[in-house]
C-alpha cells in the first residue's frame, strides 16, 4: 500500500486565480512550498465554495530560526466565473490557526486536528486553554513568537496583547512545551502589565508564569487576529 499523501489538496482543478495578484500571492505563500507542507486538518463546505486548512510548512525549518511553522488558509471559489481567491495567516500554534479559520466561517468542530496529527494534550489545563484560544483568539493581537524545534525540549513561545483598554494585564505569554518521548504537550498562559515584563520573563524564565484573572480574557472586543505581527518587539530567545 502506498504511503498516505498528506500534502494539501487545494481542490483548484478547473479554477483560475481571480486576478494576477491572487496568482502571485498563491504561488508565493502556498503553492511554491506545497511539496514540503503537511495538512494537519481541513474542512470543505458542502457547496464547494470554501475550503479551510491548518497546514504545517516544513520548509520554514530551513529558513530563519524561530519563525511560525503553521499556515491557516481559506480558499474561496466562484463556480460562476470558475475563479478562486484565498487568504492565509502564518501562526505559531494550532489553536491560533483554528481560531483564525473559525472567525472566517469554518465550523469549530470541523477543523479539529485528527488523532496522530501532532502531539496530544498532556492534561486538562492544556485542553481547556486550547479551546479558549480557539474561541477567543481574535481578542488578542499577535506581537511575536518563537518556535524551537532544535533543542531536546521542543517549545513554542507566543507574545500576545489583549485588545481593549479595560484589561489590567493585557500582555500574554503562551508557552507550549512538547515531550517527544510521550508525544504529548502542555500549554500554559501568563499575564503581564507591560510588554517589557513579558519579554523579560521570556528571556530569563526566572519565575513561574503569572496567571491571568479568570475573566480578563473575555473583556476585549472581537477583531480579527492578523496574519502577521504589525511590529516586532524583539526576537524571543
């Protein structure tokens, strides 16, 4: 039996890009490296107009160290003109990619990662936080992230800022750490009053993550999480 092909199937046979600009973006962000991509989860609307993908881009591991390795992609098709358009976001965690897709109309239960696609949540706290990020990810602005898959303990560190002015500790750090012996991972969240304090923690790791108030994550108004950080506060090491 031939090995399963997990490369993304964008289902574009018979369709043309809606414009030259769409064609150029699609090649640059999805098609050019599709041979190095692995589909972690996908969903296709029954009418064929929309496809949603959570993709791991293996080519990123050969680029700048620490860059996000996940791609959330939303393809839209027009069966009248037989054209397609798309949007995408490069994000560091599956839950953030899922949140981005959910806010674009993908059913939440349809974009869950199947068993065997990545590590498994190690504890209920990880499951609960992942579900909250999927639901409320658009309440935060992505400032920076660092993905480390070279050390013995694979980890992803993410810096977010809560949207809204009433959040007491608006800067959040997400820390995902994977155990490749058990193929599980944990995810934890910390809250900080300033970006400087958050970056200091990420660089020093001298104390446990300070937990946020239970209700503070829902005080910010919804706004789409951007596909790329608007600015870099400094590379997380």
